[in-house]
C-alpha cells in the first residue's frame, strides 16, 4: 500500500515538472534574432539600451515590463553583458512585446 501512496504523490509532481519544462522551452532565446532583455536589477530602459547597443544589438520595441526592451541581435554577444548587468534574455514573440520604437 505504501508503493501506491508514493506513486500518487509523484504523479502530480512529474506532471507539473513536464508542464514547466515545456513552458520554459518557449522562453529560450534564439541564437540570433528577436530577443527580449528583462532587467532583474531595477533600472531604466536607457541603461539597458546602452549596453545592448554597445554589444551590437538593434532596438526593435519597448519590452512588456518597465526597463525591458526587445532587440535584434546575437545571443552570444548579448549573454555576457546581460549577466554583468543583471538581465535575463528570453525569446521575444511579436505578439505582446510592447510598442514599436520610433
């Protein structure tokens, strides 16, 4: 009877883990293309834009969160600056990624 109780406990854990893994896979940024930069450390979009531009990224739009931006660039050139500035890089989808920059 203990075996059945344990399997009942683990079933929801495995299901939730698989769902989270699938959701997380949609956030992995592409090697190059549209990438959303989300600052974890509070800051403004101008600071984020500055270091992203210096890393070779081109602005596409404002991000969905304060201080975030969507850029076109290479993941590998943005990765080190993002880590050093406390920002997350995620895949940017065209829907819901903010307004176009002028």
